């Protein structure tokens, strides 16, 4: 009997707490598979955020450090610089990375820190119950924008991959999603490329994943993926944003 | 051993390197800029990591990161910057990470002044961040002591897995004094088996976190921290007693004011007033028990706390003395250093009032 | 050469992403709930499975194992 597919050894054998259809579990798995395929599980150090993925360190099989809200890039900076030969990555949501941690991610990218950031953009604060994020689309409803986000009140959503790509220290940025198998395969290739560039010491690498939050979007998982492709992928175009 | 003239900030930085610190993360703020400036050259030469962070917030979180993967790390700042670091200090206490934070205190609140002050006593000893936690607070009064205590700071941090604050006023950092670089054999320290520095064959993953979702788990964590703090209180209390054997009036002061107070006491003794100085070296744990013993001595008539603040440590003096004897206070603040004659005058006034 | 799909039934949250990507349309939700209270995904015709692993790859909870004899 041969195994065609099984849970990655880059994940611990524990159930995850994410809601049905949430993209977090899929992205965790892709990172885990890349770590397993590149034989990095025993060396890698994950920096986890505050938000829904606050427990990521209990799911990844590698060592992990829980950072304060938004500070993962600062934590990762010290971890990578003191352990330059080991793979280090931050896993951050949009509230964590684009709002409270905006300074930390911009300066890590500016310095060209040799770690990888996996940015989960689901256009909402998930853990706290659906408040408006910097990435919430215009017109999209949130508990702190019940009539939908307006430009006048909250400005236009932030395209983080493009913003960071203006910085010389960033060598690779790609925006992906995991709504179906072709997109998921592309997302995994992007994560792998980011890790490869990190291990080659090229500079800061960034993968933005457009992610579904069916619970806080008020949709079923399939409908959420459809909405993601119709609305999010229109404002946040998929593909390589920068590659040096 | 050779005596060398050092500037306070640079002596603190050099002592940290000699104590094995291999990560320095800071942000410019007066009056402590010589520490990151010195570190920017010396730390890479020692094989360590220096990063000028984008903010004090980022700097303390870099200390958190380096500590979490087992590296001796520190940051330094001055009062307003240390306020920004409180988030990270709370997280370090919660995740039980060792690290050293040097606060070169200046006048406050807000931007305040850039001259020496002691207005951050409450923040340092009570914990300026959220939650039930304590930081060990070491308060040197000379450059020799500052250099020596940096070694102790890293050892205490590692032994108890807890952040340690080295609290000095701006004068200690800015003045020059002779120091001798002593051998510090250090204490036996536990291995950092908890560090998240890559599994490398370890059977399980290490996850450094301060999150406990279930209240009973979080309570158990708090109670375990409390046991640790009790051990620190039992083992790490330090103080110095100057001319206290026959003292009727006890001045209590730390840092720069303790030196001014010492000179004032010498003057007072020449006027046949039996005064002495009790100098806490650890502000937390505060030497309550010893001060209470002193208060119980029959010849001791009264106490006077002398601070470069409007009166913060005096609360701890009152807690220690517990009403056994009167406790007076004299302070200057906002960056003003009390003159010897002022302290003398305050003591004489209090003395007359007592007689 | 038979292909076998194993679902960790009680860890399934019934999100149906596996059903949405199965090219053979052989996955469906069970009529009975699992221990979590979700109707878990099941394969109604394993003999039609081509072993593409799409279901396993997209499962957010990594509960699907695919083997062949």
C-alpha cells in the first residue's frame, strides 16, 4: 500500500480550531508541506501573530514564538539575525500586519531582513468578531462599518504587497489565494520560492494570501471563495508583484 | 587591578558585552545615546547582533525574539522610551523570557526634560505593563556598581527567566568615574531547554507564548509566577548601610541622591547629628525586612526618603517602617538634582521638629 | 489498483471544500452528524476515485488520507 496524500509532517497531530472553510488551515498546510519537502522542520522557527492564528505555534511542528500584536517582524528580525542559517517566517493577518504592526513590517522590509512573511489578507478582523481591517473593501460590511466601508470615513484599502514592493530590501512579493487546486498549487509554489530565496540570503520575501473568512463575511465556504475571486482578487490582483 | 576612567553609558554597554550579551536592540533617546552608539561598534566585534530599531516598541520586541531563542539580549532607553517598552516587558514576563532593560531616567511626565530624574520608580517597581508581574529592578549608585550589576542583571534574568530592569538616573549614565573590571565567575544557571531555536532533533516543538485561553490555566500560570517572585524576594534583595550603627536619623535614597545624602550625612555628623544612609540596591525586591528591623531599633528616631521625584520610593519606606517611626520626605524633580545643603537643611528641619 | 480515501470523520467540519474540488463528484456530506455536530464529508463511490488528491490538498483540517493498494 502506498500513500498518495497524507497530513504533512510539518503539522502536529492535533485538531485545529479554525471555523469551517477558513483558509488558515489550508495555508498552514502549504507552509508545512514546503518545510517538509525542503527538510526544514527541524531548523525552522515560526513567529506567530495575535489574531485567529495565535495558536499556530501549537499546529506547526517546528519551533515557534508568539509575538505581541503586530510585532512579529521585530521578533523575527532578532531571531533571524541571531540564527542566520535557520529558516524564519512570520505568519500574520491583516489587522496584525497592516494596522497595528505597519511600522514593524515596513522597517523589516526596508532593512531587507532575511525572513519570509506569510500575510493572510481576509479583509476583516476575524478573532475579535468581524471589525473593519485596513484591507476591508469599500462597501464591505464590518461590525465597525455596519453600512459598509466608505472612502470618506476610513480611506481606501491598503495593497500591502505593492506598498512593500517599493522598498529595496524586498526581493520577492507575490499575491496568491487558495480557493481551488490550481490557485492552491500556485500558492504553494510561491511559499516555496520565498523560502528558497530566504535560504539563499537574497533578502526579505513576502507572500500575500487572499483568504476567506466565511464566518465573519456571513457566507458559506464555497460562497466565500466565490466572493473572494469576484471582489477581492479584483482589487488585490493575483500574481507576482515584485521579483528581483 | 587597573583602574580605568569610563563614561557611565559606555561602561554599562561594555559590561553587558563582557557579561555575554549578544543582542542589543535600541532606539535613540537622550540621555542614553552613548549606549547604542557604543554597541553599534562593539557588539558586532564581539560576534553579537546590533539593530537600531524603528521604535522602542520594535526594540523591546527584538529583545523578546532574541531571548525566545536563547540569546542574552538587552535594550536601553530613557523614560519616555521605556514607557513604550512596557508592552514587550509584560510579554517577556508572561512568556518567562530573560532580558535586561536599562532605563536612564530623565524628567517627566511626557517629554519632560533630558536631565537626571527618578520619576519612573513606580513604573519600574510596580510594572508599567498589563497583568500581575514583577521585574527585578537594580539601582546602581556608581559606575563601578553599574558595571558590576550588569553581570548580575543577566544572571538573575537567566536564573529566573524574567526581565531585569537596571534603573539609573541620567547622571550615572553621563558622568565619568574610575572603575575596575573585575572577574565575575557568575552563578550556576539552568540550561535553556525551553528556547525556540529550532528543534534540531528535539522530540517536541518549543512554543514560547504568554497566552492561556482557559482562565484556570492562566491562573495557574500566574500562581507559578508568584512562586518565582517569592523566590526572588527571598534570594535577591540587596542594600547598603552607611553609618547606620548608631544612627538616630536614617536617610533612605538610591542612585545619585544616595551619594548626595551620604555627603550630607558626613556634614551632619560633624554637627553631632547621628545620621546614616540606607541605600536599596534592589528596588524590587525592596529590602522591606531589613528596613523594618532598623525601624525597630530603639536609637532610630525617624526616617527621611530622599528622591529625585515628588515621592515614590517613600511609599515603600512607609510600607517597611510600618508606622514604627515617622517618615519624612525630601525631593527635587523634573531633572533637578538636590544639593547637599538642601538635604542637610531638610534633615535639620525634620530633626528640630522631632525634638 | 484500488484507491482508498480515509476521512477522520470526527475532525471534519463539513465545509464542503473537498466536495467543491472533486473532479469525479463522488464526495458528499453524510446524512448523520459527527461528534462535533457537523455533517462530515464521505465518499459515496471509492471505486470511481482517480487519486488526484484534490480533496486532501484543499482540506483545511488535513483530515483526508489517500492510499492505493
